[in-house]
C-alpha cells in the first residue's frame, strides 16, 4: 500500500487549530488522520504509518460518525492510533 502525506487545516472557528497530518491510503479517497497528541510525542512519517497498517496487531473498528478508528493491540492493552475517514463526507465507512 502506498501512503502519501498531505497536511490540511481543520477550521472549527477557533484560533488554536493547527494543521493535522493526513495520509492518503493508496489510490483510494480515504485517509488516515493521526490524533494531535500522538504527533506531539514523536514525529510520525509515512514509513511509520505503513508499518502500522501492515502490522497484524492493528485493527479497524466502528465508532460513532462516519469514520473507523484505528486500534493497536499491545501485550496488555489496546491503544487508539487515529481514524480512517472517507474524503467524501457523504460516505460512511463500516
């Protein structure tokens, strides 16, 4: 799977918005978005995202809304790693 890094700004009417890192998944119109707190801990690049999606411990799970949440199982817990969302806001992933 090829991943392409693009940055976009989410406008929610506040001055504290910062660009979010989004990675387009292959040739699809879906992208993976990393939560702000994870990217502040360490710089996550396209290679790290590709490793995550190729790891058998990673799962996609349903959540409220139109996205899927990306989860990673460690030895003792399951950690939230971000969301996969369709570029077309009218589409819901399941």
